[in-house]
C-alpha cells in the first residue's frame, strides 16, 4: 500500500480513542494536553493510533522507552478529526490532500464525537 494512504487510512476513531468525548482510554494526567500541544505547535508531527503501534505489525520499543516505527502505523483518526475540527491539519495531512491520498472531508463524520 502507498505509505501515505497507509498513514491516513483510519477515518473513524477507535472505540477507546483518547480524543473521544465519551469512552476515551484514560491517560496519565496532562498526557492528552501534551499530545495536543505537540500536534498544534509542530505541524510536522503526527500521533499514531495506539492500535497500530501495539500490534503484530507495529514497531519496537527500546530499553529507554523510545519507539522505532515499523512503517505500518497509521495516524490516529481521532487526532486527525480533532485537527480538522480546529482547522489545523499537519503538513503530512496537507501533503496527503494535495496528492489525493486523503481528503479534508475524510474525518467529517467523526467531528462531533471528538473533543473540542
């Protein structure tokens, strides 16, 4: 699969996506705010779906807790919907829009279920 399409293939948040208004996986205090801050302040960044990271095809963690991507991860659909809701798609998202590998409307159906 095209690596750009692969990265933006998820269009609906997982059942326990941390970006959901209801049913979000509990994160440590300040973690979600930190993720959001990074995504907004560094539009070259991304946030990968936990279900694609913690899977057979996901990458590896070293002894210091650093993650090495396998290339099979995808951007969190909740994060993408949140960014679109805020009018702040990442550089990668905008590139995917320009190449036709994703569309700005891809996450429209998730806008109401993700946090403001």
